[in-house]
């Protein structure tokens, strides 16, 4: 006789490049969800993450640490982290026993920051697949620094990385522009914020990129990369400042819709809220406009004037 299927559990796997704010996001989201009345468990899946700033329910460093692997196997940081995640994949029974100690909780998985783990290496993908088989309903929250929007070349790179991650990880996916309060730290935006969050017509961005002599000779390559992103039509972003309550609400709404939490029975939910999520009635333009007003300086020129300059 087969074992009873574990109860349905919801959560987020927080992924993204190094320094994109994953640990800060987990800490902020844990506090935010706790204030909403959810019982939250943070799972540290990064063997290089020392001294987590949040109370950790499950910590992979109890199983394997990057420093130990580097020292014993004489590997560098990248190779060591790949080995750590393969080791975690080979010891999923350890993870299962640790997670079983936390019933009826909402889970936040703080994952490593090595990009290739989510674009072409299979160990993390296998761990996520096993979590799904254990009846977890997860959303991948992919964080990238918002200041990349100020550099057209870096933004195209971010789009390609985000698309590759979405196709490889195979989970419901929410892309997040983190650190919105620093979006113009390295330069001004060429377009309104909704151009970047909704990934509108990238030909305008390519024209802007062509003004740089260095990238002019790569125009056809950039054009083809932009075509790939737009042909799939999957990538969009939710802006986030962890210290802004309204911003956190927008991200949480997108995540809850993606993993189905808003249709569950763990909280009281009214029919209007469920129907709003079902038909996508919470249109994002007004919220994006509000974020732009808070964090993006308004230039003297209108968008139409900027386009005429291009």
C-alpha cells in the first residue's frame, strides 16, 4: 500500500545573480508574511551563505558547506558550489526529513547566486522537481538589479538570462527588478519604467544602443537576441523595493497568483479577490507609474521628444 500523499505546501524559490538581494528579499518577505499571519519557514539552500540575517528553519550548511568542499577537493568557488548542489541532490532524503518537521507552513528557499545553476546545470532543477513531487506548489522569484535598466546592453543580457532561466527551471516564474530605490544609480533611464517592466518594443532600445560606437558593430547580433526574447513573449518584471509595503504587496500578489496560493483554503478569501486573480484584472500600469514617480527622476523632455532625438 502506497504512503499517503503529503499535504499541499506553498512557497517561493528565490533565485538570481550574486548580489541581487536574494537574502535581503527572504528576510523582508518573511517579516512581511508573518505580519499577514502566515507561518513562514526560510530554507537556506546556499552552502556559501554564512551568518544568515533571518531565523533559518532548514540550513543546507548542516549537510555541506562551500569552504569544506573547496578545502578537501581543491576546487574553486564556482566548481565547489556546483559540487555542493550535486551533493545536495544526491542527499534529498536529508532535505525531505528536515522539511517534514515544518508542517502547515509557507516556505522561502534562499538559493545560491551562481547563474549557470539555473540556465544549464541540472542539479538545482532536479531538486525543484523533487519538491514538486513532494506536493510543494512553488514559484520561482528571479531577482535582478534594477539599475541594469539604465544600460541597454546589460538590460538585453538580463532579458536573455531571465528567459533562459524560465525555460530551464520549469516552474511558475516571477521576474523582479530589485533595489528600485537605486535604479538610476549608474545612469538615467532612456524610457519610462513600464517600457522595461513590460518589455515593450525592443527595437527602440536597439536604436538607442546603436548610438554607442562600441555596440554599433554588434547591431545584428543584438537585433537577433531581442527577436528571441520577443518571439517567446514570456519575460516581464515586477519592480520591488523591499522597504516599500506597496511594492511588496505587488510582488506577493504576482507570486500567489503564479503558485495558486490565492485559490487555496489556508486563509479566508472572498470571491471578488479570486476572480480578480483568475482574469488578471489587477492591471499593472497604475502601480508601475506609481513606482516610477517615487524612484525615477523626471527629465525636462517628454518621451515623445526623446524618441525624436533617437
